[in-house]
């Protein structure tokens, strides 16, 4: 383990000590677990971000399609052909 030094405000230190006592864990362990949990959550979307993105998808789904059925069928054929032959051999348009 590496020893590091941090500065915390009084309330954070009080909360750390209370939490460590309540959980019967060392303060260092409580800090390590808190950082691990924060790190795991930091890559996730917040509730506000999630709702905004779902709103964008909902708005897209409400818009009418701009392509014809024939255009969609042709694109699907091209995608399937590309997958069978190892991917696109030319830049996407």
C-alpha cells in the first residue's frame, strides 16, 4: 500500500470517524471503499442525463421516416453483405 496525505474539513472527518466506528472498520478502509464506489458510479449517467437521452430517442421515434422501404431494404442488404465478407472495404458514406 501507498501512504498518502489528504486534507479534509472538520465535518468530513467527523462523518468519517462516525462511519468507521459504526461499521467497525478502519478509517482507511472506509475511505478506500468510498473511493471505489465513487469511481464505479462516475462512469454512469446521472438520472438527469439518462432522462435527457431518453427524451432525444423518444423525439427521434416520433419523427416520420425520411427514406423509402426500398432504401431501407437496400441498406440492410449492404450491411449483411459487409458482415459476411469481413466488414466494409470502403469508407462509409
